[in-house]
C-alpha cells in the first residue's frame, strides 16, 4: 500500500512478545499478564478498526464481544426476532434487528448484515462460526463494500470450503488424503456407483459442510438412497448447497485437528492439536487439548502438515485443519474449517493466548504475535458442550425455557462460555447448545477431575440436558485412559446411557424433607405477612398435644408412586418409614446467593444438595449427580393426556415439520394430519389423529 493512502489502525493491544507470568504455578497460562500500549497498524483496506459487527448470535457473539471490549473496540450486534432479549444483544454497544427467527431470513441474509455494518459505521465484521463464517460470497461482498472481513480471503474459503477442491490442493501440498469421489456429477446414480467402487462403509459429506451438518455414514447399498436424501436436505438448509462427496469411511478413527494462524505477510504457525473424537450425531461433545497419547514427533508432524495446508491456500487468520487418525497414529486430511472453531478455548488454555485478539490484530494487518518457537504447550484442557437434548432419546435436540440455571464459579482455570441466562429460552430455530464448560489443570487427570467437579455444579431445570451423560462419559474408564475414537459413544452405549434406576430410599427421604421444609418456609412467610402468629394457617410444624403427628406422603419415583409415612418428632427431627425401613431424618434449608440448599442427615449420614421445587417436581443436585422426584397431582387436577385424547403419535421434539416417517405399531386409519410441511410442532404434541381397527382394540382390551 502506498504511504499516502495508508491509514493507522489504533488498537489497545499487547506489546509483541512481552509476556509476564503471574507468580502462582497453579494458574493456567491464560493468566499471563499483557503489558499494554497503544499500537499502530497499517491495513490493506485503509480503514480503522474502532467498531466491529458480530454477524452471529449466542455464546460466540458474547465471546467476541468480551475480547473487543478488552481492546477498546466498540461492538455491534445483529439479532432476529427470536433473539430480541438475548444476552448478546444486551452485551453489545449497539444492536440491530435483521428479521424473523428463521436463519435464512436473518443471520444468513448477507444484504441485511452489510446494511447494518454501513448504518452503524462498523469497519469490520466478525462472522463467528456457522452461518456466514465460511461463505465465500459474503467474504467477497465485504471486500467489495470496503469492510474488513475478520477471516481468510475469499479464495481460501472457496478452495477449502469445497471439499473436492481442498483434497486436490492438499494432495499437491504433500498432505495425506483419504480416497473418495469429489466430482461434479451429482446424480444419484453416479454417487451410488462411486460408493460401490470405494467400498462400504462410506461417508456422505456436504461439499460445503461443517459442524457435522450434511454428513451421513452409509454401511450398505440398501440404505444409500435414504441417507443421501437426508444429507442433502440438511446441507440445503444449513449451507444452501446440497452438493455431496463420497469418502471411504475409516472405522473407529480418531478426530484430531490442528489450530493454525496465518497473516498477510506470508507467515503461518500452528498452536498444537485438539482431540475431538467423542461425538454423537457426527458432532463433537467433549474436546481436549492436547490429544491424549500423541508423541512429540507425531505432534510436530501434525502441526507441520497443517501449516503446509494453510500456506497452500495463502491462508490468513484463524483456521483449523482436521485430520482422521488411525490406531497407528497415521493421519489423513479430512477438511479445513476456515473460521474460529467452537472448541478454540481449549487451545487458548494450553497456550496462554486469546485467539479472538489474534484475529483482530491480524485482520488489522499486524504479523502473527508469536513465532512458532515462542508458542509453548502447558497443561491440559477439556471442553464439554452442554446441550438441550435428551440422550436417552437418541440425543434428540430440545427447546424451551431455562427455568433455573446455575453454573460453577468462573476462575482462571474455569471458563463458562455461554449466551444464555436463567429465564432465557433455547430456541427451536438454532443450535441447542446452552454453554461450553472449559477447564484447565496441570495434567490430563487433574483436568478431568476438575471437569467432573464442575459438571456437577452446572444445574439446569426446564428442559432435558446432557449434563448427566457428560458425567458418565467423562468418568468412563476407557475415557479416563485416553482410549478415544469416533465410535466411542456407540461402543460404550450401555454403560453411558444407563436405564433409570430407582432412587435410593435415602434420596427419597431428602426429597420429602426438602418438601416439608419448603412448606414450612412458606407458612412462616405467610405468618409474617398476616401479622398473626397464632393463626392455624401459619403452622406446619405438625405439633400435637400428647401425641406424635404422622403424615402420609406420596412421592413419584419415575412412574412409581412411593408411600412415605412421616412422623414429626418433638425435637424437630422426623422419622420416615418407606416400606419396611425407618429412617431418622434431620435438616434445614439455607441460601447461598440466589440458590437454596438442603443440609440433611439421614441415619447419621450428612449431605448437602441444591434444592429446587418447581411445579410438581423436586430437584436435588449434589456431588453425586442429580435426581428428580415427582409430586403426584390429584386426578381431578390432571388433564387427560393429548395422546389419549387424540389417539396418535407425539412429536419427539420441538421442531419444524420437514419430513417425518411414522411407523404405526398397529393397523388403523389416519383420520387427520395436524401439521403441514414447514409448520412448527412443540414436543409431545400429537402429529396425527389415529384410529385403531376394531380387531386391534379388542385384542388390547
């Protein structure tokens, strides 16, 4: 750029190569203190970065805003109608509505986002991940409009985003690739013939895919057509492109990826690898860095191969080169994600870096802050993705309100990456991820212990989550040993998805005590409000003259009603009888912040649990995990279930009706279909009205 046209970019940033470690060796490298100063950088766009628009939502939008604010850069949010009251809107300095909830009409609308950038005078756009982050046309449009796209050049997105092109480029760059078909002929017959040639099992992948979208494993020719159609539908919805490629599926591989960074000056570095092998529905669920069991020489080869991949497309900014690795640690290029990854925090934790800050600095024209030799690996980090989903129902994604949400306390070795708060709603329109829990420790075992400890403190009420499943997964002996691969969950399905066990009688005593003490707290509050301490409506002590009061309670453990006889003792304790066993129970409630805790002793064994009673359910969260105990509703208050009234199958999840196969267990007639294609149905609502044949009715009776 000519000196006359050069414009300085002012960023409050860290002085290059000036790192200062805090004295405590117990803190992760991310606690390094930056010596800050104002620096000037020259960009190729001739524009100052004083304001950045984040073209995304949820936790990644909040994540980018935190770093931007640290650097003194103003932030602009965009939001759909569904996100009007969301956390990322509140965090931003400015926020603009961009349309209805469906992403095609809001977050995927390039023209609307560009217009907001112009209106707000934002010089740069950070796309986050997903949505438009890997859209070559959007990056090109930013360039045409003179807006800095915080990401790689459009050519790199094009070459790496089209998997067929990327395979050829990688092979030419000396990066190992997997056999497959990446051609332009997209006819069903052509794809099927190449799948037969390659040999089953094969992987069908969206050419412009990412995040597991538009990806299916096909193990036989009989299921090929159905899986192809399913992958195409998902790819069209997610990327507006249903072109597919076929690859040989490597059985039980590891998914190992390398974080790379490039700049405008031709430099590229790697920041070590992450293991993302443990997945469900082809999406990652627990990631860690570094990858367990990888020797230093393999780690170096991985990093160098990733840098070759980045340099082959003149890469700029943050990128991830993904490899599949076999049992002998041979690795093969899978794809390159030309954006910041969901799991980037684990890399930050082991390298002491802020990758979003690097993105901003490199977009401003600066060189990569550290040389390869200066990037060091210390400790171990895990990231657990907390989802609104039901693991017992094939990990079916969910939606709904976060009626209660409490998290572990954030500290230098614990990060809570989220975009929701208590009272917010997980929307059916977007990814159901609630948060990312990220922990760091000096070694893998210590980090794993901290992860499980923190998961037990992540308590959510209002919808199904995968937290208990994550606890089972992270505590599995094979996971503890680092023996991970992409088939880990299917292989250990029975141990990870244990059928619900009957609650221990001690837990039922805790639940009963919690309910009694909550009732007492309510009546005590009523007594204060009524100013009549002698009112019979202000007492729940069970006190009787000359006799002991016994109360018969019924609680619901799963589908089973459990009778509990509670005797109120004069000393304030309780004797509880369940079946033929009696328990001596004593305890009290106390508050910490906004949470209520139950301190309880059952037969002399003390425990502490967070207590939440909502609607007709008692929730207890403790270091052992969580339990839910129901409070039966009288028949005269309970309505007949929708399934009984309509006589038909229920929606397994909240979502939009696109294509749904319903297999009837009996012969009968579909009298009415309640939803058209494109309509939204809530979880457990009837989909059709179904009437059995008379013969089936008589048999069931």
